[in-house]
C-alpha cells in the first residue's frame, strides 16, 4: 500500500462552441463524453440563430452543475482569422464587382466575428488563455469519428465552406498515444458541393440553410432529366474532385444572390420565393425535375468522394459530418452501394455539430481523455414533473395527471390507433434537427390521408413534404428495404438515411411512404438511447398491440418556420395553434375534445 495516497486526476471538462454563421450551439464534454448539447435557436426561439450561444452555454454548465471556473477549456469550432483571410482574398479577386458584399461583410466581421477569443472569454468569464480554436473541418471530423464505435475509420467532411476548405478526408484511429485524426486530403473554396446545393436551393425558391430538406422532398416528385445541364454547372471526377463553373454562380460576388442570370438562361426562370409550388403541375414538374437532377448529381459526387476516402485510408468504416452529410437520401445510397462495413453520421452534422467536435477534439487530443462512444441523442434541456405541473397550473390549462407512465402511454397508443393526432413532450430534448420521440408529433401511418392532414392542419407546411416513420427494430425489415449487413445500424436510429419501402409497407403505411416509395426511417430499439428512447420504444409496442403495426408517423413538435419546442409553454403553444387532438407533457394529458369517445373528424380518419 502506498504511504501517500494519490488523488485521481480530475476529469477533463471542455465547453465547445459554434457560432456566427448559422445554427450556433454549445456542447459540454466531461472526460471525453458529451453530457449536454443544445442549439441556441432552441432557447432564443430565433430559427437558425447564429449569435454567440450564451443561453446554450449557460444550459450546458447548469445541467452539469458546473461554473466557468470548473472548465479546462472553451473551444471554438474554427479559426476566425483564417476565414476572414479567405473573405479578403475572395473579394480582392473579383473587385470591384463585389464591393457592396465586401462592405456588408466587413461591418459584420469587425464586430464579434473577428474577436471571438475576447467575446468567449467575457461570455464565459474565463481567462482568454483557456479559449482554444480548432479548424472548421477538423471540428466536423472530430464530431463524427470520436463518438463513433470504430477504432479506425475514414472520415469525410462535406459542407459549404469553412475557413478555406469545402470538403476534407481524415484518417481516424485510436493509437497507444490516444485517439487521433490525421488530415489526408481536402478540396478548397470555391469548388463546393454544399454551395452548389445551396445555390440551386435558392434558385428553386427556398431559403438557404433551411430549404435543403425541401429540395430533397421535392426531388422525389421529379425525374433527373436535367443531368446534362447540371453537368455544365458542375463536374466531379471518378476520384471525387469537384469543379464548379463560376459563371453560373454569384455567391462569391453578391451578398444577396447565390446564382447568376446565366443559370436562369440554362435552366429557365427561377422560382420566386413564396410562389405556390405544385409538383404535379407543368411548372412545378420542371422545378421537381431540376431538384431530382441536383439530388442525383449530389449523391453520385458523395459516393465518389466516399470511395476516395476509403481508398486513401484503407479503412473499412466511414464517418461523415458537415451539412451535406444530412442529405439522408444520399446516406441511404451510401449504405446500400458502398463497399464498407459500417457508416456513422453525426446526428447534428451541420455547424451545430461543430460544437461537439471542438469539445471532443480538445478533450481527447489535448487533455488525453479516453474515447466514449455516443449512447444517446437526448442531450438537450428537460423539465421535471413539478416544472410542468407548475406551468399548467399558472396558465390554467385543464389537464389530467396520469402518474403511471404505462397507463398513460397505453391511452396515447389507443388514441393514435383511433386516428387522433397527438404530441409527446417527455425527457430531455433531442440534439440535432430530428425529433426522435421526446419532442414529437405522432400519428397513425395506416391512414391514407394522414400526411395531408398533418402537413396542412398541424404543421402548416408544403403538402409535397414527406413524414418519417418510427418503427420497432424487430419489424423494420418487414416494411423497409434496409441496407445489407447492418450498414445503416448507426444511421437509422437518428433518421439519417432514406430507404425504399417494401410492397407491404407501401400498402400498409401510406402516410409515411413518399411518392417515390421511400421513407426516412427511424429504427427504435429498447436500449441504447436512455429513458427517452426506452419509453418511445414501449409506446410503439403498445401501438402495435392496438393496430398490429409497430410503426408511427413521427415529426417534430413545432410549426413551420419555428425551432423545435423546448419548454412546456412552447409545446402547449403548438398544441393551441394547430389541430392537434392531444398533447402529453410529462405525466399530464391535455386534450381538445371533452368527450374522448366522440367520432374522429373524417378528414384525418382512415
């Protein structure tokens, strides 16, 4: 026995931060494990809030019972001076064409964007020496590899642009010296797959950084008959090198427009924002066909880049991050067509995920913390039963308290099987853009008109957009043609891959089957995702007892244009402003119809 007992080393405590462009976020790592993460928009209620995430940082520390004095480091997800350098070089290269854009950018950069070290030090009340920086794509790579279960993997990062890099390949491995990420190759601005997709998103009349999901949904309505035209705009070689013809773009010159008049001469007039869009009409079909062509090109490019990453690293597993990695249709193709043992995509693969990557990189590489594979996406704020009850009492909301969750969930399952549309607010909020059962709107996927009803009367969004099915793992292959050999094992739990729907699935689950007989599947298992995931799994089992189908339509608890509901008050506001039939808040059931046995309105019944 040692005569002088030693004190074990204190766990490394690192706060990661992303900010200033879109989807600002904060994430807290303790001894290499992410214990809390939240996008700023969830707390500020400003969709895609880019500002320094003061509220999200405060939440992360409060959740862990820490103060800023307890932190070893605060890490920003990129190097602002390098990004500012690119801006200067870019503007000088096209001067004077970009003078107005440069003036606007300069006024923005001379604020908080350039002086991040001081802003973070002040916001967190820490010494500036404890503020560290990664590079943008290194943070993305860290967010994908370090939480993955792979000891060794190729890592591919794809987004619009970081400092200079648009896409990058890393080799991730766990060595005797600890986990490491080695840069292998990169592609630099302006030849960017993310910027190509964003420019065509704007051309199709959708908001950049918001409408890309809509483009994916619209693509399913079209045919890729504009591949020749897309090939004039962009080319990708067999080994994944992308080249854009900048004559078709304006993002390098204009602060307000991402495509040029030349693009409209090639593809036809752009769709005005907010103009009606019916993909079955003549004009709507043209836009759908352009979306389908863009989507096909993007998938082919990602496949080429992924194959290059695997070849350069010699790895048999692939990790991905960056905004382009949220293209779930492309991820589904990767899972089905790529010769790889397994795939992992970070659930918040865009800029928000950079906060996780920054925290993990510093934890593992600088502070020597061990790797800890991600176990749950439920990393956001939660509310106690007391807090929920207090809100309902203060707001004088009529409700029933059902203390036993099994009894409550059994009633929820029965209501859904009868054709009601409900919402579930339980546990901690999801990390990332997908609702996974903690902040969800739920409905019966067997009803053929349910998707139209939820789109138009609950979510108030475009009628061509699809809904995701949440399905029990033990019957997923009955309804969906999932990838072979479990390649989508780490994708489907967080709705990160689209799969074809089987013939039986198309017949039995019309509300979650898209027009091209595909679905963005959430496979739900009884363990691995904490208490929130376990309760959602049980609800699906209870619904199967009622309906014979272990599957539910699952969409996020918010209305069009709003962040996902974070608090009981926000969840209740969605309930009041939509045609939801009921909402469950913890152990409390709030319902609109006084008589729960009354007939369901015809428009959302089978």
